[in-house]
């Protein structure tokens, strides 16, 4: 049996991550959630995920810092920024820092699933 593709959701919105985990798990992804951005930085030093869904605005460590840290260490996984702070400046900066794609919240599930497939298989 093939290994499920793994997704890590890093977002401080607990209600949203619960729904997103259920949606992505139901279509066959192995999904983990971290609601604490400091914990995310620690966990990613030792664990690999095929894809990270990353929020930008979080207490303590924001998504831009996590993105910089991951790419400075040449983290091989793909990263999609999923944020309520979607604007051109944030999209451009996220791409410059190494995000593979950028989507606004609230998200459209079909668009998110298409984007995940595109990013994972590009």
C-alpha cells in the first residue's frame, strides 16, 4: 500500500485547523496540526512533511519567520501559505521566502485541494 502524503497545518486558529484536518484526512492525506508556532519550529527540526499549510499571522513566531527558517535550512517539503492576510505584498514576500503557493482565507476547498495536488506533484 502506498504511503499517504503527509500534511502539517501550522495555524493558531484551533476551530479552522480541526475542520481543515477533517477535510484533508477525508480525501486521503495524513494530517497533523500544530496550533503553537514555537512548537512548529521545534518539531520541524526533526520531522518531515510532504506539505506544510502555513498561516502568516500567529502569536510568538509569525509565518514569515517559520518560512525563512525552513528555507534557510533547505527544508525539502513544499509550503503553501494559507492566510487571512492575503494581499499582494504578503504574497510576493512569501514567494520570495520560498513558499510554493499562496491562498487566501476563507479558502475554497476545491481550490485548496487542486492547489495541494499541483504543489505536491510539481
